[in-house]
C-alpha cells in the first residue's frame, strides 16, 4: 500500500510534504511572499495528510488521525510497519514454495498468480534470475501437463520468461481446441462416455477363422470401423481414455435430467432393483475430478403422478453429489422430433422476448476477456392430470463459470415471507378485497447489469457473417449469479417511480394509497399478488406493470407457490389438498388407514444408536412435510419439528412416527386454512412444554397468531437454552412470540386499510407465573440466563407493542405446537386456528 500511496502523492505533487519541514515565519513577519509560501505549505500538507488518512481502514484512522502533519503521520506509519518487513518476507517466500498449479483451473490464470508472487519477491528486495524463474514456473505446471513439462525441461536452447508464457498460452489453446474437436477424448453426445477397461497386456490378434464352424460377426468394429472383428479384439489403440465422463449440473433436486447424456448415474445403492458389482472403471467429472464406479443395474423411478420410469444400465457412483438421469433433448434433437413445431414456437418466443428486451449487443471480444457459454433448457410443463400444458424453452447462461469480484460482486436478493402472503390474504378476506395475480414472463431479463459480461452466441441463432463475435450482456440473463438481485433492483426502481412505498418489514411488499383508495403488490420472484380497494386501481396498476415489463395477466388469484386460493361464503381459504394427495401416493401411504391425530402418545422417540433405516427416503418425506407445514398446516408443526431432529439417522420408531403423520394427513387431506370477516384483530398464543423427555434437557416452544379466525404465523421449535422450571420455559416461549408479534405489528403499520395506530397485540399464555414475571420489574440473580429475554418482554409491554393475558390450557391454540394431544383436543384447537374441511 505504501508504494501506491507514494505514486498517488507524487502524481498530485504532494510527496515532498512527507519529508519537508514547514517554513519558519515569525509572528511579526510582514513579507507577503513568505506569508503566501507558508499558506501554500499548510494547504499542501493538509491535502497530503488527508490523502494518507483516506487510504487507511477505519480502525487505523482512529489511531493515526491525531497526527498534526503529513510528515509526522508518515513517520509513525513507517515505525509501525517497517518492523514487520522480516515476517512479510518469510510469508512471501513460503507462498512461493507452496504454490502449485492444479488441473481444475486454467494454466494462464495460474501463471498470472505466480507472476504476482514473483513481483512481491522482487518488491521485497529478493531478486531471482530469469532462468530460475523459468525453471520454477515449469516445475509448478499441473499434473496433466507432465509430458509438456518434460519436453520443456529437455530443451537445450535457453528460454526467457516471456517466451515460456507465450508457449504455455499456445499449448493451452491447442488443448482446448483439440478437446472441442474430440481429438483428445471421444465423448458421448453431451455429457457422458463409456469405454472398456484398458489392459497393459496385448495379444496378437489373428482374424483368420479357427477350426470348426466359424461364428459370423455382424456389423463393424466400434473402435476402427472395419468388419470381421469386435472392438475388444481390435489391434488399433482405443480412441478414448478408460473412463466415463459426465458434466454435472449442480441442482438441489435429487434427480437431474441431463439433456444429451447417454448413461444414468445414481449414488444410492438402495434404489437399484437389480445390481451387478464392477471394478476398475472411473467417472470423470467436468471439473477434472474422478470417482469410482462400483456397480451397474436397474433403477425404477416413481413419479408424483403415479407413473414409473425404468432406467437400465445405471452406474452406481457412491461419491456423486446428485443423481443424473440422462435425456436426449438437445435443441437439434428437439427441432427434428415429431414435436418440432411446438419446440420451435417456444424457442422463437424466448428469443423474441430477449431481442425486444435488448438483452445483449454483438461485438468483438476484447483482449483478455473470456466469454461465458450458454445453453438451451427445454422442458414440457404438465397439467395436474398428466397431459402436456405447454412447451417451455429458456436460454440460460453458464453462470457457474463466473468469478466473484470480476463478473459479479453481490448476489443477495430479498424474497417475501410466506407469513406476509398469509397476512395479506387474511386482510383481503376481512375487507372483501379482490386478489389478482400476474406473472412476469422473463423476470430476470429485466435487470440491468453493472459488470462487463460477454457470452457466446446461442446455438441455432448465430448471426451469419458474424460468427466470431460475442454477446455483450446489457441486461441480466437466467443463470447469471447476479440476475435475481438486478431484477429486484429494477422492479424496486419502477415501483418507487410510480408512487409506491416499500414495506419496511418485507422489502417485497409495495403499497400505494390516496385519500380514498389503496393498492398492495406482493412480489415473489416473478409471481405477484395485487389487491386493492376497488377494481379500477387494480387495473391501473396492471397497465402500469404491463407498460414496463412483459407481463401475463392471470386474472383472479387461483394458485400461488403451489397453494390453492379459493373463495368461500364467508371469506377465503388456502389449501394444499392436491399436493397432499400426490405425496401420499408417492410415498405409498395413500392406502394406509387414516389417523385422527398427528402424534402417537404411546410412541417414544429417542436418538438412534444403531443402523440407519432408509435415511434418504426419510429425508425426502420430512422435506415434503415441512413444505406443507410451513404453508397451510400448523397442526402438524410439532410432529414434523420433532421428527426432523432424527433425519441423519432414523430408526424404526421414527419411521412409525413419520407414517403416523402421513396417515393423519390422509384423514385431513381436504383441510384448509379459512379466513373470515371476523374478528378483525391480530392476536397471539404462546405455550411451552418443559422437558418431557429424561434424555432431552431442552423444552419445546410454540406460538401461533391469527387474523380473521385463521392462523397467519406459527412456529414450533426446540429452545436454545435450558429452562430450570415450567415458568422459565413458558417465559422463553413468550419471548419468541413477542419477537414475532413486533414484526407483525410493524408490518401492519404500512398496510393502509389496517387500523392506525396499530393497537397492542394481545398474547395469550397459560402460565400465570410467567405473566407475573413479565409484568414485574424485579430482577433475581438466579435467573440471569433469561435476563435479556425478561428485559425484552418488559420493553415490548411498556412500549405498547404487546399485552399479555391468561388463558386456560385447553383453549390455548399454541398447545398442539408443543406436545401431542388427544383427538378431541386436536380437533377443537385446529378449528380455532382456522383449519376446516373445504366445501
């Protein structure tokens, strides 16, 4: 940093103030020139000192800001940091000795890193001869460059450093071009290839017929293409290395359909219906890592629709992160298939949207820049009955090749809480508001990029005569890491410029109000709910959004995030009955006998110390149940929360508890959350269950908040600290409920139709001792582990955010979120939370 500061100060003609003393001028001096020289020196010293301070961190600024002159400041910094030179030299030498190139990165990028290390050595006064630098760079080449390394070592003619770098660049370009043309490895159509095991022993092969009846060989050799022999007997070298190759896409789904691959890959042996062990084969990933293939067999995939897909010759690779289902749907194959007219329409629609949006500009690739690749993702969208709804084509940039700090800086993008959606739907039910829904066709294409990003021209749409040009992205594209952030910023600017305000508690909720009308927009990535005081303001907002974005008007809201919104005689209801039915069929629980409670009170759940029982399948069911619980079913929150603690190593008892929840869902599959026009108040319920298990030292908290007779927010969780009494566990639960109540109150402050000022939220608690403790200002040193929670509750009460009231346990709606209950209690309290059968 010191050298950079000196360069800056020299450029500004201020470096002399680091060593010069101030000119001496006596108090009575009347010479105008001396006074002007003194004033000029003071001003220059002031600028020099401030430039140095500006380059310091906040911590160092506080330490050195007291220095009066630039010279004093510079001398203080030199005394501090020149003493660390010896340690810095050792660090740089260690970095030089430990540096080694790897195969997963490009050689030229690593050469630049090595040059930076050599530069640091030179800056510290440790000069290395050019021949030594050349020899060191050759020695540090990656393992796959072993042959080229030996070739360079045996060259008689001495090379300079720049000559070596030019040779490395040429060699790397040749390797890339050979790999693309298939001369280095013969890959399968897209992502996978297979070849027999290599053998170091070679037998002389005689194609002459043997004695007796010769077996006629049909077809040609797969290796050389000549007739009368098979590939295993071919004398010519095998065309590809002895490995399988797969370019995997990192996706959170368990199975990924890989377009163009010729083989399937699975990591879980339990999924194979037939299995044959094999040895000596390898899987070669796109990042140059390898994994062992240990088996081969058949896998039967069961779809949520009830259909089964049989995969033959699936490779068993235990180390693989994702299961890979091969497909054959590339853009060329799609356009040559019987469905070509549909795919062509979908692809042209996507390109038309991109061009209308001015997403990129064609230009020559600047020197030193590397373009990203792109890929067509082609999918069929299906209806609930299994028929094809539409053909979807999407152009995706290969954003996984982006480098942080170069191609992107920040990727954070807010997403609305599901709680916000439920609160808005409950308010719509209270005031009989219409809820409309719109979808942004190409949401991520609207974000404007701040970075310079170049991409190859998409397959099938390369401009004739400009094949060597690349696309400079002006706006975001699906696949870029910063695409969600840029889209949300663009949407924010559009809404704010049209008079909307952002809800301070949920950055994805926008509100606009006047003296006699209001409109609320809730955005979830590219889906949005729009509700207003009348239809005119809704239509005006729709026209505004259509003017700025390519929108699809879906009319009255029907489904959001897989949750069905239906209008009832007295309000609105949210339901997931169709999803629950699919889950029951998927996990073979549809024909199981129904259960009237989600928890079996006689079943004891404890940590499994034996072998795991179907851990992967258990995790899948837990994930599906969590989605149902978080969206519309608070009645299973305790059961799912309890069972999810054993996901890593489930036992038979845990499976019994899980099946019990599925049986309960079958019994209540038609239940939905119902919101009515009364009561128009937000109220909460809090409860805790103090250490119900001798082997578990922590209690369980639960809370639920309702509006219009239906639950809008709930949670069941294990407490993070140990409570020594029932009162303490109830008090800890009350603190969590108070935290959520404060968020809900602040959220409603920005909703125009809600009563202002928002009254204190009543929280019902069934522990009189906890209520007394919350209302008492006395502090007992024995309870210092919950002192912060006590202060928080006291502050919320005194500021009028919450009030606490006593309620009997049998009427506490939060009771089923902390423990298992009888069927009558489950029925009554579920009704209290708004869970009722759909009409």
